[in-house]
C-alpha cells in the first residue's frame, strides 16, 4: 500500500519540477538575463532594417552595412533593478567587447519600449527604443564593469551621464536609420 500512495506523490513532484523549470525560464526572460539568443535577436533586427550582413559570432562587430559601416548591436529587455523598485532599466553588457577589443563604427543599443513612457520616446509607435552611438562616444558612457545601464524613463531628472547622452543626443527612429544608412523600408507598417 505504501508503494501505491508514493506513486501519486512522485508524479506530483515530477510535475512541480517541470513547472519550476518553466517558471525559472520565464523569470530569466522577464528579468532580461543576458543570453546569446537575445543578442542574436538584436543583430537580426538591425541586419534586416539596414539590409546589412550579419557577421559570425566571434567577429569584432555584428553587422556590416552595404556602404561598409560596421555596427555593433546590443539588445536589452526591460529589467527591474530590484524587487521593491517600480523603475525599469535597460542594461547592455560589454559594449566594447569582453576584452575591449571590438572594432565598429557605430553602436546600436536597442531596448524594449517601456509602455509607461511610449509617448515620451522619439518614436512612440515603435516596440523598441533605439540609440545610435558613434564609436568615439561609447567610452564616455561605458560604466565601470564594461556595461551601459539606464532607466527607461526619458523624463527622469537628476544625474546620469549615460542616460542624458543617450536620450538627448543618440535616440533615433527607424526613419532616421533609413536616412542615415541609405536604406528603404517597403512600407510604413513594416514588421520588424
């Protein structure tokens, strides 16, 4: 009889383990834990937008535009800095490469748009906020442990050199990317 009563318990444990694994994966996605998959998502998005060519994973840049401009692409989901905070942020790791050896002309930082501030972003209809930063300006924003991290609120007052530079000087739109890199979209409603 004991063996029969253990069977439902063992089945329930197995079910809970599967559910726990799924929840851990979901938390990773929601908290924006960096992954190769999200990096490739950003690179693929940019390559499609600029009609560029993606490079191999170990290359010193991610995308090459037809005119030869080399782009490094970083993608960030919305992240919550801590459990009690209502603020969201974007974090882009290793903008200059893990050993600071990246070779690129422009750094494109892409963040998932925070729905609370969509009307304050330069392109309120876009699901992403895009920053196009010249290589020589990246070092000024690169924080101590080789990352760039800013809040998603473009209206926030106070300090934050990276946030101020990005929102005031480098935030861009799809239309501006089209003009800057000489590309054209097939339609205004192009899905990216």
